[in-house]
């Protein structure tokens, strides 16, 4: 019997992932999040609380980069929240960026955090994996579902900021984290190439 296929527009994993690396850590930590349009479906307010929780637990500078267009009223709400958490200087709302600019910027991130409460495939996550950017994912979406059984370290269990911060710090302090990501990304590439997902 033929297998059903998940049709993806427009980005399929078209090359083997690069080796995962942390370009700034342990001197500092740069966290990133990316989407074409960013809103509460992507869990941005919660991500600001996550940043605060991580800052309270790590003795190094920690910053957050958010790519994607945000409606102006919502952007102002996020900025007010950042101000109340005293993290304004540590958050960069970059707005919408073209794909190649996103990929270039992602190479400067130590980790991509997906805090989406509802996710499909997650093209930006797939691109981060392809470029070798370490990821930490919410328990929703195709990539989380395929990675979680063998690599639960890469998927947080709930959306509490302290839980996510603890998961991230556990990853960072894992001496074998590069190999962990190498194995996880190799598995994801193999599964994607086994015709579960095809380019239209």
C-alpha cells in the first residue's frame, strides 16, 4: 500500500544538516525565534518570561532575537512586557526578514527556541536544523513528534518558563550536546528523505 505524504510549501530539507555548533556560548548566550508572522500562536509573550528565567540562572549575558512581522499593537504589548521584566536591553524585535537574511542571522544564534502552542511542520525550525543551529522545541508539531521519542532532551514538557529554562540549561551543560544534536539531526534528515515529506 502506498504511504500518505505530507505536502510542504516551500521548504523541504534539501541538504544534510550541518554540524550543530554554539557560536557564542559559553561567553554569552544568543537565543533566537523566527516566523514570517509572529504572534501569540508562536508563544512570544511566554518566550519573554523564558528569557527572564534563563537570565536568573546563568551568570553570562543572555539575549533574545525575534524575527518576523508583528502587528503594531501586539508589538507594543511585547515591549511593555519586556520593560516590566527589565529585559528591554536584551530583546531585539527584528521584524520581517527575507529567507536568506534569516538563515544568515540564525548562524549567529546559539539556540533556536520554538515556543509555539500550535505548530505544523515548522519551516523555520527545519531550516535551523539544516543550518546546524541547535533547537529546543515545544511538544507540538511534526518535528517535535519525530524527535521526542529518541531525543526527549530537545523537547520541553510544558510551557512553564522555569521548565523551559531548566531544559535549556540542561542542554547547555551536557558535555555531549554536539553529538546529541548530530545524531538527532541525522535521524530527522533520514526520516524526511524517506518520502514522508516531499517538495511540491
